[in-house]
């Protein structure tokens, strides 16, 4: 069974997501270390969060995908975010409550209403907060539900969340190799580094629009070099094996200083893309026939 490194420690939402892909899990302390485990060959896969519907994209994941040798996504999964508040057995008063900053942000209203006067304290992960509560450093922790299986704590509250439909998307990464076969309900991801000139982002998006390609995600991150230069992380519906997607990526390549392919894989929601592949296939066949002198 392949080993999967994940952003740990045990008891995080990433562990819950990784369990959907396999059971031989290796917790590591940071997202870059999870991806480094794949690059070094220590594990075959890594499971990392990529975006949350409330807090947005995960910068640490975006940045590590462009550094060093390439890795590609081969699958994704989406978790409904529901937090548990864990305490030590016998706790009657909560004066401090700890968690990862994203978790605290997503439960701020609940904490204010249910634990007025409690001080919120940021930790490196939801699981680190649970471990700190177990050690007696804080009174309560906002955690993933799976944390109850790893720490000597009990549930003070469950299904805690300010936004009812919050969700987090996770990627399963590995070294480049054989791509997943197209399913008709796929996502393709690339990161494009562009020259700093007027209208360059519009040029990229126009290439997608002209081919009837649905944009599902767009994020910009600084290149960490010259001020004002950015990379654009682009997610679209479709698979690179489809003529229109391949044609669009070739066009993006022409507009960029650098482009890195981040994967084509089945979407978690399995909603079919609105495709126009037949038209592109017919057009390519016509051009090929003309080149061979078979058509006028």
C-alpha cells in the first residue's frame, strides 16, 4: 500500500482527507515537508490542503508547488468543515481556547456567543492545540473531529462553525508520471509566470474564454523576486488530453515566461464539464487534412 505524507500531526482535517486516499499515513509538521517527502521518495504521495471556502487559498501549498522539482496532483477530495471543541475531562470553566488561525477565524462568532471572555490563542495546527490542552497549557481546543481518537480529551461541543457550508479542498500529490485518464468531470491546474506588462492577465483569460473553458480558480502570488511580478495559479474544467485544454495550455505557454503543469485529475464533485471537444477535434482534423493535401 502506498505511503501518504500529510500535514499533521495526527488529528487534523488533513488526516481525515488523507484517509480517503489510503491508510498508510505519515504525519509531518508542515506542508513543505509533506511535499518534500514525495520529492525525496520517502513517500509516494502527499495530501495537502489547497483552498478553503471561507479563508481562501492556502499560501503555503501554492508556494511549495512551484519550488524545486515538479509534483502533480492526481486526485482531490473536499471535506465539509465541522469543528469539535475538546477539553480535558472534568473541565468546567474555559478561559483559554486554542487552534490554528483559520479554525479560530471560522469559529469566532461561536466562541464569542458560547464562551464570552475566553481568550483565543493561535497554534501551528488544530492538532497542536489539542496536544497543548492535553498537557494543560490551555483549557479548550478547536479541532477536527478525528482528534478525539488521538488525545485524552472529551467533547465539549461538536459541529461548531460560523458558516454552515464551509468546505476545504485537498490535493493528492505525487511525482510526474502517468496521468489519470479523463473522466469527463476533470480539473486541470497550472501556474503561469508572466512578463510585467499591461493586459497580460486579460490575455491569459481570453485564451480560455475563446475555447469555451470554464475557469474554476484564479490566485496570484508574488514571485518573491522583483517587486510587482506575480505568478498566476489557474484551475479550469477539463483534462489536458482534451483538444481544447491542450490547445489552451499551449497558448498560455506562448504568453508566459514560465508555465508549470500541476495536474489533470477527477473533480471531487464529479460534475461534468461543459465541453466543446467535438468542435476542436473536427477543426484539428480539417487542418490535418489540408496539410496532407486531402482537403481544400
